[in-house]
């Protein structure tokens, strides 16, 4: 009985990973705040993340203080790799590690920052550029759980 249960749990986890589903453990406590924020979408492409290839064919930052330095495509400001459920925020407003419930998107965690992200603005990660473009700019009432770290 235990072996069968373990087998199906492994199959379920493998299916979630293959489907590229995001997994953010939601907090058990009530939300710290419900606020209206501007949401936009982004992906790992050159257009969204401001990178280019250098003459050696390596991805580098295209602008900012790190211009010309090697970039690991998909790595966020927190050091984790971007995936659905990753949100870029203004760290002055939402510290890294803050969790959100965004209607129409789901659970998310603040793991990235962006030069154009200021104030109450969340930039939601999508796998495809088209999906981020289709999301567009939306204003949503979001439940927020601030990081306790």
C-alpha cells in the first residue's frame, strides 16, 4: 500500500515538473495586506531582460551598470532561476521573498528586481514572450504576505 502511494506521488511530482507548473507554498496566516497594483508580464528574452550576445557569442548585459558583463539567462536578483511564479518588484516596496496571490495568475514570490519596476508594480514571469504580451498591463487587487526575514 505504501509503495503504491509513493509511486503515485512520484508520478504526480514528475508530471508537475514536466508541465512547468509553478509551486509556491502559500502561507497559512491571513494576508498582511490587500492592495491594488499594476501588473505586467515578462519572459527571458532579449527584449524583456535587456541582454545581447557579445562577439564571442556569450550573453551579456546590454545596459546598466553591468553592461558588457556575462549574464546567466534566467537568473533572478535573488540568485534563483526564473519560472512561473517569479515576480519582479521594487525592493523598496516589496522585499525579496514577499508572497502574493494574483487573481488570474496565481501564487507568486518576489525573487527579481527590474530597472523599470517602481512603486506598486509587479512584473510577472511567463515562459513565452507572447504570453507576457497577452497579459499586457492589468491593475489587480493582490493579497500580500510580506517576508518575515
